[in-house]
C-alpha cells in the first residue's frame, strides 16, 4: 500500500497525483491463478469486496495474479526510483 491509497495525503493537503504523495507503479504479466491458488484469491478479493461474491457468473470472471517484473516508486520530484521484485518482496518493515 502506498500513501496515495490512504487518507494521509488528503489530511496533509497533497494532491494524490503529486510526487509528495508516494505511490508505486507495478508492471508484469497477468496470469490466471491455478487450482491450488484459487481459494486464496477468492478470500483475498471478497474480504475487501464482499459484494463481488454475488456478481453474475455469466460474465465469465476468473481470478488472476500479477507476476511483477518492474516496480517504480514515485515519492519525490526528479523521477521514480527503480526497485527490483526481489527487493520489494524481501523488505524489512520498521
């Protein structure tokens, strides 16, 4: 989660698109989850969006994941910082 997804920027008078309101940009390949991952994907989605449980199955929904290949962190002026997926997944929270 980045600051742009919280109320931090609004409370401090920052536009969510301002570099002062830190956000991340992820890119990669979107792939359909396999049978062993589908239950986890459903729980993860429906916890945040319970109304989606009842959306029509006729829309042919499927669960997918993003296999991240590129990460850019925009947290100040002067352009984004590049973070590798390895660095991203191995961060130590302080």
